[in-house]
C-alpha cells in the first residue's frame, strides 16, 4: 500500500505527530485525489483534537478548510478534471478526506471548483464559513436567493445576526444582503467595522447588558424582523427574546450553530441547528440530509463566488510551510495569537 506524509493524532488530547506512513486514499465513485496546497484553521480542529468528537478512527488526520489541485479522478467525475483547483470544507473526522496530509479525497459534489478571480491562499478560508452560513440562511431562515447578477429588490425587513463580526456571521450578512434584506449584526465596538464591511447595515454592542441589546434591536429595526441567526453559539436566549419583539406576522425563524444546548421551538418560532460536521456521513439519515443540502448550496454559491458577489474574508498567512507550520498555527490559534483567519501553506505544487 502506498503511503504519504502528514500529521496524525492517536487519541483525544494526544500530540500532533508528523509521520510518513499515512495510506494514500483510493478513488471511488465521484471522487478525485487532490494534492493539499493550503489549509486554514477553524475552531473545530482543536475541539476534535481534545475531545475526539466526530473522529471516525485513530490514528486520525484532521483539517477542515482546504485548497488543492486535482491529481486524478474516478471515471464518473464530470465536474472535476486533472489540473483543476478545488477548495472548500471537507468531511471532518474522515481521514481520507482531510487536508493535513500530502493528498486527500474530495467528492466533486461536495467541493468548490476555484474560479480564476479567487486566489489559492484566500480560497482556503471560504468553505466552512460560507457553508455554515448557507445552512443557517437557506435552510434555517428558509430564504431563497435571486439568480446571480440580478437584484432581488429591497425588502422592508431585517435579519438580526448574533456574532456578526465572526467568520460565519460575516458570511451570513453577505448572503442576507444578496437576498435583499437589511442586516443588524451584533459585535464588540472594536470589531463593528468588520461586520459593516461584510454587509451589515448596522451593528449593536454585544458587550452591553441584555436589556440594552434588546432595546437596540427594537430601536434600529423598528420590530421589522422575524429571522434571527446566532452565529456565535452563545446567544440563544437573547435571540429568542428578540423574536418576541417582532412586529412581523407569520412564522418566525431562529437558526443557530449551537447544536447541543436545550431549546424548544414554539408554535410561532421554528428552530434550526446547523450540523456541518455531518457532511459526508451518508450512512445515517441526518448525514445524508446535510450532505445533500451542502451539495445544493455549493451549486448555488459557485456563481456568486465567481462574480465576487460572495467574497473571501480577511486572513493572515502563517510563517513557514508544511506540517510543523500547521502544528504551530494550531497552537497559535488556541493561544489567541491570530486576529484574523489564519492560512497555512501545506506544500508547493
């Protein structure tokens, strides 16, 4: 069996090890073998490393956001060809699909094909953020996007985004504005400009008291909202209280990245929890649903990314390249050393 180099962990809380005995994945239907070029760090990597959650087996290769070049494809691939550049969020916890190794598998239905206008480095920052936001907006808030390049017409309605200055929150704002909504985003005062530059119409201070935050939401929107997103996983209670102030009729929607805290829908409020970590787990019903929805979103979002209606967020490139650079970036991420999304170059083409 052919082997390759990369990074593995052997158990929860075990150290990251650089090794050269990782099996090279074998092609299957609709799959392509990709050379890993860039990766970016997300909170899910340290979470999985410490807890073992979502890891299928050990030793495990980690990684979520990836960019690479196609080396080979299965005969039934129609979207991808040798030499194409791809990027996106891989099925996490499934080692064959993970980018912390020389080559990894992608399913052509679950990955973005890179447009010329998108740089290799920046493409590795897009996948997890835009797909999580897409699940929140398209399936959680039940919003339909207009055709790329067309105007949906302005809506006299707001979407409230908790955690609007984070990666997911910024993509929620971008998608909501494409759909014609005004966006009110929560953020710290120091990061308000980041939220505004990503599409938010207005912001409010998420460090204020709950009463002051609710008052700000009511004052800015005039109650003209019935959709709230919690992109922070920390604002469910505030979000549901905010929806009680809505002056809009009909069903109200709450979508969140919090997939574990107790919360219950009511006759007037639907609750949607995003579980992007189930991507690729087609052997279970919820995994099949998430995977099908993700494939649908990728097809919808690719034209917006090609035209620049959806754009990558600010990032910083880590020092060095290769396996030790990834390990160092993971440590720096956990230590809070990076102010922006951090990208690591894996290897030369």
